[in-house]
C-alpha cells in the first residue's frame, strides 16, 4: 500500500488547518480578549525571565509622563494662541500639536521689535524703566535678583 501523494498531503494539511482555525475562532468568541491576554501574559513572563520587567515598567512610566507633558504643552500652546487672538480658550479650534502656532510666533516677534525700538538705544525696555539708573537696571537684570 503506497503512501499519500503530495496533493493528498496538501489537502489533509489544509483541512486540518481549517479545523484548527475554526476551533480557535470558537474559543475566541467565547472569550473575546483571550488572545490579547495570552499575548500580554507571555510578554510579561518573557520580560521577567530576562530580568527586564523593572526596566520595562520604568520605561512605561516615562512614556506615560511624556504623554502627560505633551497634553500639557498642547493646552499651553492653545492658551497662548487664545491670548494672542484675545478670545476664550474654548473658542480656539486650531490644533497644531507639538509646536507653537505661527500666529503666536509672529505676535512675539512683532512685540519684541516694538520693545526693542522703544529702548532708546539701551537695549532694555520695560514699562517705567526710563527712570532707572544703570546701576538699578543691572541689579534688576541680575539672575540672583530677578524676582524683584
């Protein structure tokens, strides 16, 4: 009695594979997140067996902190844009994630040039500075006394 031909072997191989796939689908339908859970548990066990679990947890914490900082940065950029436009923050719908809006940059540059021109050649301009002596100005510019 001869063995199976290549075509017959292929047929049985495909038939068995279909039955296995059907069974996996049935099990998956009974527990929708089973495969995801198995994958997560297997990954966690792999990290633990390699001694990488603590480092992975620290990296995950850093990623979460980065996301929090990104959201905070986006809120601040939106608030800056609202201030430049002189509208409530809720009215700003522009979403320029991760970088400052060009409108804010233009407003800062425009205001900077106004202050620079108003400095009367001193290179320093704050409201009421015209009455300051050079010693007082140096004291105000000192990093140690910047809170004055």
